[in-house]
């Protein structure tokens, strides 16, 4: 889908055709739409196609009179109830007095940018326009990280009440999301630093301040994601240790019960042999044997209790 925005009356208004100064937003574009944009904009084809690759890494590129910056931005996954967030490449192409954004999925970065009227500027001021768009991407990272952290706290509360495999799997999914966010933010920070030092971009002092603001947001998001990931990793390790400890306790009690049950089983096995045995002619032989087994079992049980209280095992 191609959406064209022009600057009118102090704001961005949707238009039906291209203009010398406009913002062209491409979301899941078709081949025909790409050809239309290429006809209007004198930019390399790979500038428009590379951001559509889900595995494309963040980078800065330059060709003649156009430049491209690819970053990873967060977006929602509606069919995922655990962590409905992932990252997708977003390409920002600057040419002439216009800006092109290309993404393979709908992302709230551009929507949030349109809603923030105070921070929107004309596309002809393309550097400031692009850097403010980047700033919104960093803000969304922080917002989503806070939401994921709140989900993590809720799941940890469930684990404190009862350790279940379902909750642990949800925490593992969240841990994967933190890994994806951290990896994307690291690459984004490198790409932004590359753009900040690129000689091909003639940045004014105000433009460079806008870019540094965006870099600060991405760096803050990276540090936040790293902290949350480390905390979650430690939490999972702790619960894994608790599960192992609980399993050891269960095995300990089962072993003690097995030993206690082995005592009367051993006595009954001995008196089941077809040989001469003590008390076999006695009128109360059964009661005597059972009483002996009971006393022996109680003695061993008492020994287990004493050793347990002394924390021998």
C-alpha cells in the first residue's frame, strides 16, 4: 500500500499524487506500487526492496543524491497472547526534498509520528523529519519494554503461588523477545552512529541534535532491555533451582518410605520360606512376627526423623 502525505496548513495531509516535496509511506507494497515510486523517485531499486527483507540488518547506505537508513522498529503481533511484539526492518530513504519509508508490515511508528503534531515537520526538511521519525521508534521500544516487564511481573507472581510448566514457557517466550529486542537495538545504535558520522550527510547543528535525541532513546531502550533480560534470566535460573530442590526433597521422602516398607517386606519374605523358623509352632506366631516388624519399622523411622532434624540429609 502506498500513502502520500503533503505539508499543508502546518500539518501532513494525505494526497492522491506525488509532489516535489512529500512523504511516501510504503507498507507491504506490491511490485506495481514499487514501480510507481521508482518512476517518481530517482533512487536505486535496492533502496526500496532491501527493507522488505525480514532478515535485513540495520545499516546506512548512500548513492549519488539519495541516502538510506534501515533500522529495526517494534510492531505488534495480534495473534500472540503472551508477547504480542516483534521487530521489523524500516527503511528511510531521503532524496531531493522528499522522504520515503518502506516496511514489510504495519508498524505504529508512522502512526504515532502522525499523531504527534508538535514534533512533525515538513518533508522538505528531510533530515529533521527522518530523525523525529526515528525518535518515535525509540519511544515505542521503551513503551513496549515497560509493557513486557509488567507481564513478566504478573507471571512471576503466578510462579510464587504455584510453579507450572505453562507459566515457565511463557517466561521463556518473553526471554526470547528480550533477546530479539536487545539484538535489534544494538544494531540500530550502530547504524545511527554510522549516520551521525557520515560525511555524505550535511547535517546542521539542529539536525544533529535531533539525531542525538533519537540515539539517546535507542541507547536507553537498549539498556532497559538488557537489564530486564538479565533479571528475567536470573529469575528463570532461580526457579529452575527451586524445581530441582523440590524434586530432590520428593526423592528423599520417597526413598525413606521405600526403606521403611522394605523392613516388613523382608520379614514377611523370610517367614515365607519353607524351612524351620522361630515361633512357627507358636499359637500367636503371626502377631509376634507382625509386632517385631512394626517395632523394627518404628525404630528405623525414628532414626530418619532424628537425622532429618539434624539436617544430615
